[in-house]
């Protein structure tokens, strides 16, 4: 019985049980599709990374004796959508059975479930064998609980998988070292040279352009820096452990105009495309720490593992628990358009100029740049969450909806009303200055609240609190800020709101 098996672009798990032995009767289908390049406008490096990784993955399967039917974006038979691709391939190969790996995006999961009903041959879905958890595990864990606290989920995961544990107790005597992970980087310690994979993708970039795929961002086609094979991903993990882990936790929230990556691993694309598994990353980091515990503080390691074992699995669980309604939530009723400078970085606000320029240049920004710079401004400017979603989903190399949506609409924009975060992550210039040097040399003054030289974040912050009082005043974590708001005179508040209204109405002038 000839079987057609579909592999999506984010399912490049060479360790999957499917690939452990070749079978003459199984054909693997992979395709570079306009359906996937066009649902939002993606960064050119993101499209290149996925297509390059897919092509090399297909080559590795063929080298192992597997049969692969691969369609490039430049091929005449390139399909516009997944349904016609699968139906046409089944007919062409005379396949008698169709199998696929469970997609991680709701839209693809729904599309494939509906397609299977139309097929005249048996079909079956299989697990991707990638995540620690099933789609439903988070829902089961929180059943009957009022709050979906990540910390309690994270502790359960630590115990269940015996990560950084001594029996039933956390290694180091506490579960979370977040309070120690908030240092400002001031040039020391020195940051090792970045490990890149310097490959020429000129030909592939040309194919993408010739196909008419619309993209954003920059690309140096002769020097592509991202890992696109399993071997490169494993070498990046080793590099992180040996050179960056020792200072990761301390500076994971730091911001600096001269540093794009600081001590971050840059493993997110490799994990989200499944070139490398989260378990491999967590176990690799934990093992390295245990072998070098005299030289590395546990706070560095726990901060990293929490992002993967805790946050990444938690966000995926939230996604499958709350979809499809989640992508329509707008609890704060924000409706403003996204400023044009999000696509150009042409703004006088130094923090936004740097964070957006970096994003356009590298298709990357770390979590605090995303949360407390671009996300913070979008929320304070009361931008419609669907516009924010599209920007984040398109611009970052690691952005796939299952991880982007709960991070953006939930954590960043508080559009879910508190499912993910217990309060909105908003701040004035004070926090931005505390975490880095973005405020140095800025056109605006971080300490001034109104007037031409006042940092826009300051007026926007107090205006946001006032505008959203009906939604937030009873939030226990917002009590102190609302008590400070109440102490402002009517004249001061009026001045702040006037300045904020000007910024919101004409953001691209600032």
C-alpha cells in the first residue's frame, strides 16, 4: 500500500520515529507554498531560513534512502494551497493512504482535518514527537483552577521531568531566580564573538523574489547566519553552553544599542522548526551546568530552562486551550492603527529605532525588546491587537502562531484580559532606562513628561492608565499605580493626556 506522508516546514524533526527506517512504499511530501509565504508579510530571512532548512532536510532524508516528493517555490507545479497540493499528489502517485504530523497552528490543523473528510483514501495524524507536553496537558493541569499561573505549571514540569531537582526539592533551594536575572549590561563581561553559519543563499533568495513573494526586512545573501540543519543547531547549543550560559541569567533582560544578542542562545528558530528538540536543549544545558557547577551559578541556568520547560510549553498549552476564540480577543478594546515606523524604524525614539532596526536587520529581538519596547509602545498607543499580531508574526524568524499569539495578544497586549499575564506589561521611560542604554543620546528626555522634548512613553503611560481605568482599576497588581494616578492634579493629568493624544494621532512624527 503506497502511503503519502506530509511534512510541513516546521516539522523538520529528523529524530522522529517516521524516519528511523526507509520504506519503498512511503513517499514524503514537502512543498514551498504561497499559502504559507503570504498569510502575513514575512521577513525575508524567515522565508529563506524555512526554505533552506526544508531543502536540506529533504536531502538528508533522501541520503537515508527515503523517497521525497519536493516542490520548490520556483517549480511550475508549485501549488497555491495545501488542499490542491495534497489531492494532486495523491492522484499523481496513486497513493492509497495519507498520513500527516499534527500541525502546531490551528488554521493548518483545521484545514487538514477538513481535507481528510474529502479524501477517498484512509488518513491518519501522528504526533510530532517534539514537545514535552501534549496539546491538552495544560488544560488538564489547570482544570478547576481560577488562574492559569505559569509558575505553578513550571514547577509541575520541573518535578515531572526531574529537571534541576534534588528529589522533590528544587536544586539551589528555590524554584525561580528571576529577581537575580535583571542586570544592566555596561560593557562587561565581554561578549564572545557570535557563532554564525555563514552560508550563501543568493540563489534561493532569487527564487523567492522571482516567485513574487512579498517580504520585509534585510538579507545579506552571501552571509546567512542562522542554523538550518540539525548539526548546526546542535553546534549552536554547544556554543551557548560553553560561552554564553555563564552570564545568560544575569543579562537576559538587558538592552544595549551596540549588542543585538548579548548572551542569548539564538536557538528559537532551530527549536520552532524542530531541527532540535526542547528536551535536548534543556538536558544539554542542565548536563553542562552539573559538570561545571563551580563556575556557573544556578540562577543563569534556571533562567534559561524556565523559558523552555516552563514558558514555551505553557504558551503552547494556552494556545490549544483557548483557540480559536483567542485570536479575536480584544478585552481593552484597542483600535488604533500600527504606526508606519514599525516597518521602517524611522522614529526619533531611540529605543524603538534600535529595537525595530535590529528586527528588520536580523529578524530577531529578545523577549524584553519585544515585550517592553515594541509591545509596550503598541499597547500604550492602544493599537488594535490584530495589527500587532501580524507584525510580530511576520518580522521574527522564530514566529509561528502557536508561540507568537499568546505571547503577543496575551503577555504583550493584555488583549486576553489576563489569561496569560496577571497585569498589563506597560511602563514609562524609567523602566527602559533602568534596563539599558537606549535612553542615552535620545532626542527625547526620559525624565520630562510633557512638552516637545518629553519622552512619549511618559505621557502615553499615564494616559493609558487613565483611559483603561474601567478595565484595570480593580486589578490588585495595579493598585499602587492607580493610587499615584489619583494623586495627580487635574491640570497635570490634562497636560499628560493632551500630549498622549497628539502622539497617538500622529505617531510617525515622533
